[in-house]
C-alpha cells in the first residue's frame, strides 16, 4: 500500500505469466516492478481482477488514462491487482483516432470482473456483435463501464434503459434524444447505477477508474493513485464547469448574435428584451428560438456565461471577489456564490483555492 513511509522496489517473480495476461500492447508496467511497504512486506496480495478494455475503430487514446490508473494501483498495492486485456470484435490491430494501432484479442467467453467500453472520437456504427458482447458482459461481469461515447454502446444494447447515465457533455442531448428510456444527467463526472458505470468524456475516465479502485481496495489506495497521476482524488463540480462557453452552438445567425452580445456585455443586466433586440426578434419569438437551438433558457445561458467568465478571472488570481462579481454582472459576491453553487456545485473560494494549489504544485 502506498503511504508516506519509504518504499522499496523488487522484481515481480512471475513476470512472463503476467505479461502474457496483460497482452502485448497493454504496457507491461504491472509486471516490471512492485512497490511494497517496509512495514508489511509479506502481506497477502488480493487476487487478480481481470479488466477487459473494449476498443473499436477510431477510439480515443485519452480513454487509456483509465488503464494507467489501474497500472498505478498495481504499483501501490505491490502486485498485479489488475490484469488488463484489450478487446475488439474482430481482434488484431485496431487504429485509434490519432492513427496509432493497438493489438487486441477478439470477443470470447473469457470471464472479466470489469468490462470497459472505450470512447471514440465520433459515434461509430454499433454492430450486432458489439451489442451482443455488451449484453454478455452485463450478465457475466461484476460491472460494466462506459466512459464518454461508450455510453451509446450500452444504450444501443438496452443496458441503460431505466438507468441514470452520463456521457460527454457535447453528446448528452443526442444520447437523450436517441434513447429516451435512459435517464441522462449531463452535468455529472461519473454515475454508478447498479452494476453499470458511465462517465463524462476525456479525463473523466480517470475519475471513473479511481472510483473503481476505491471500491475494490479502499480510499488509501485510491488516494495514492491520484497522487501518482497528479489529479484530485475526488473532483469537485460537474461537466458544466468545462462546457458553458462551448455548448452554445445555435443553428441560426440571429441567436448567435444574441450570444455574442451577451459575451461582450456581461456587466449589463442582459434581460430577455436586450438579447431579443440583438437578435432582431420579439422577446417571445426569441425565447422560443433560443431554447430550441441551445437547449437552455436565455436566463440560464447568461448565468452560465457569467459563471464561466468569473471562474476564469478567479483562476488568474488578479482580482478580488468584489471586483469579479461586478465585472461579470453578478453585482455582489453573494449572488455570484449562489450561481456558482447552482452551476458548478462548489463556491468561488474553492475554485480560487484549487487554482492556487495547481500553480504551487
């Protein structure tokens, strides 16, 4: 276990067997060396937890960050607590969205404790074979997981019907529209509903893996892994903290003009009448068109833009909370604090403290 006590390094005795199990392309890190505590070098190691990581054409390498978290868990525990196998429907080489290929084994009846369906740069066609394997995984594994767009595989297989789930914020609306039986929550980093785990996109796969490691081996190991990866053990806030300025992508130039006007005039009141005038529409027409094209009310969109602008100013660290509140249209820090709690789930002081911690680290 990883503690502040000094550690010693020793070679893992059965390196060849472990290397074969992990697979040719899955970074034979767990087999190369262990870290064990001086306090208890002879403790009994947990049994191997088999993880099947499913990839498909144009998968994103960022999803492999979850694999690195399991690597660090092996190091922290002092042995092969997790064995990783890369899987695909046909087996053989599968090319990522960056053009790098990895070698995989084809689907079979091998039992896995955890099966993770990786994310793609786009939502690729979901084949009958992939659907069948997802259903098989739910029946035979302890848990099934899908970071980012992997949620579409589980949804197509019917595994998310009636369940709470999340995905990358940019695909959340599409997931809800295609699969209305799924309870999509677009502002969560990850969600656990029974034996099905889903997460937001990109680096959220690390949060997902850390939660699994904590479930399997406790907080101490998960904290150790988080320190090794230089990430938060439990990230505060939801996806909206990353998407407020990006998710407003209207189809019409008129609505885009109103958004541009709001961004340029955050210090002002920004009433519906102001925004409608910028768009050249009546307030009623504008409100209806704005919600149709962005999925948000004008008031919520303006609040998100204010929060995002204020967050950026806090991270820069050059202004007081009073100044930031005025510059971004909140008028006073208390009103700004309430908006931050609604949107990000954390107060402005936490945002500023986290930014300072990142700089000092």
